[in-house]
């Protein structure tokens, strides 16, 4: 899929100190031994998470019906480094460290003086970064005697990753899959089932939440919010037997993804370069944080000047057009209130192909760092993103996931700016996943049938009208 022994080397000028050729793969002995927790380095502590009914700060006990204590403790930990259990690190060896690749052929085609690097997370068995946290979550649940985990999935990337992790640690995985995706993407369902997971189209008649929706609308297509409500209900009413799991947004999920950035810090040092710009796409924020936070550690503690660009879809412009306020994490208002950039918890984004970027909120730590000016948000429509993805595929050989294409669009624009100014910047981005299960999206792009959705001011105001009033002391 990537890498080559011929072609780019010193003879055509691509060699930079420690990089002779296209890519660097660190030895497995250098897989990180701890996750990096940015909560230790934030300029101010994160605002407290509030109970959805009482609006009082939640304690660990409030979360135990849904999560194992090991993950709850990680969620609130102030420790800078949290050791990775040996069992998890052992399975990371199946595909980690991931390649750090210099996009030599892309640089040449753009005729840019910039150096473009990407961390290729698409080489994981699930095809994206999500397995980094799925394994950690499954292991910690297993340690605490949990035999079954329930979750939701939209397009199926998260469900697939958790299904693999469940098979490795012998935990049953139940996935509530948005019904329209279940019907339109049968192979995604097959992937999860091949790994042994049970997949239920949502809304279903297995839960009160699902039965309520079906009573009102028997033909409901479902939504991520409905699927979350079903999965949360199953866990909350299981008497502790079944736990719930989330693939993004929460502190512990971002924490687990920092293996990406720690490897990238070491890889860049080996090559003898340091990024001027770090770029990632953001849905809930986990792949961006995974790459960026170990570099942000140097910015926050040593004052290293780096730009961090978080790229979102223009049709779900959480960071670029939403306010920084307390809102519910889920659509039905059962999940805790967190302070974040939000478009309103019952906002349903347009049906763009980057399903993984269609979330109304954003991880609290990313939100705080955007508010503080450390991270620059930017939004793109999907058509220019697919153009960038097609160019990348034809030059670099890998078909990007529609989510990843948002990061690539920003990379192209930054590299083209360097061409204008003559600046030799070093650009690093996260190649969060491949698009092999997204060919219907490429079909639409290649057939000229992509639509771009601009959110109107009225639509934005309507969506924000549901954000609850929370009085913030201090
Ligand atoms: C899920 C997903 C995303 C978006 O989620 P984050 O938590 O923001 O990373 C991005 N890229 C790929 C390939 C995904 O599967």
C-alpha cells in the first residue's frame, strides 16, 4: 500500500537527514509506553462536567452505570502520562508504529517548497485510527469483568474497530447502527459481523427509546442521536453487566490516540525536521488530538511555535460558527452537559459523505484550546475536499476516507501558499483512514453528483435555540 525501495532518494532531492526515501517506520520497541494527557498542561483546568438534570458537577459515581472505573479515572486524571497496559501495547504491535510518510510525489506535483508529511493511520486492521482507543477500552472493561459492550455507529468505522477489539479480548460487542446506513452500507455491517459483533438497525424494538420512535414513525431512518439513546439505555438498565463505549469526544478517547503524535514527535526528530503546521480533520476531535497533542505539549510547556489547524465540514461548522457553551453530548439530553463548541444537541447535519465529521459538538479540551487561540479552526465544503482526495490518491496511491480528505484540502492550501511566498514550511497531517468502504461517496464525486450544503443563519439560530441555559459560577 505504501513505501517503495526505488524512486525517491538522495538522487532526486527528497532525502532529508534521517529520511532516505519515502517513509520512516520506527522499530516496535519504540511504540509509546504511556499515553499523554494534555489535562496536565492546559492553561486552565477544564470546566466541570454537569449532570443533565441537576446541572451540578458529576462525580465518578454518576458515570459508573455506563463506564468501567478505569476509564472514568482516566477521564478526570491530572497525570501527564498514563502507562499503556502491556496487553494493549502487545496488540498495538500488529500495526504500530505506523509509517511517517513524506508525500514527495504530491510536493512535486504542487511545485511547492514545503515539505509534506503524514502519519498513516490507515494501516490499522480496521483501516483508521479508531482501533487505538477501541483496544484500550475493551481491555479496561475486560479487567473489570465486563462481558458485553454496547455502542452506536453511523457509517460503521467505530463499530468495526470495537468489533475487532471485542474479538481480541473476548467481549461481546452489540452495535446499534443507524438504520439508513444499515440498509445502504451492507458491507460495513458484514465487517462488524465477520469480527463477531451483533449489529441491530436503530431505531429497534429492543429498547424503550427505539420503541417510542417507531410508534411515532414506523419508517424512521434513524440517526446517531437515536442510536446513542438506545445504546446508553441498554447499558444503564443492564444492572452493571453491560457497559457503554464511545469512539470520540471524551478525554480518555483523545488520550488513547496520543500514541499517534508521540510516534510522530520521535519520527520527525529522527528525520531532523519539526512541523511548522500540524493538520487534522475533526469530528469529535480524537484523530486530530492524537497527532497534535504531543506537539502541543511542547508549545504549552516550552513555547515552541507551531500552528495547529483543525478542519471541519462547512455543513457542520461546530468550531467556526458555533458558540462555546454548555450543551448535552447526545440528542435526547440524557448525557452529561459539557462545555464545548456546539451547534445545538438536536442539530442534524446535512448528509455529507464524511459521516465521521457529523457531530454537533466537539471534545472539551479541543474546544478550550480553540477558545485560547492555540488551535485554528477552518471549514471546507466537501467538493474541494474530494478534489484534494482524488489528487492525493493519484499521486500517493492511497484513497483517503472522506473525513481525511478535509485535512488533505487544508494541506494543499497551505502548501500552495508556500509556493506563493517561497517559504519552505514543514507540514504534518494525520491520514486518519482509508476510503475503501466509501466508494459510493467517490461514485457520487466522480459522477458529478456531490452537493455542498451551506448552513443558513436562520438554520444556525434555530439549532442553537435548543442549547440549555446554564448559569456558570465564576
Ligand atoms: C471517525 C473518523 C474521523 C472523525 O472522528 P475524530 O474523533 O474527530 O477523529 C476521522 N477520520 C476517520 C477515518 C474516522 O473514521
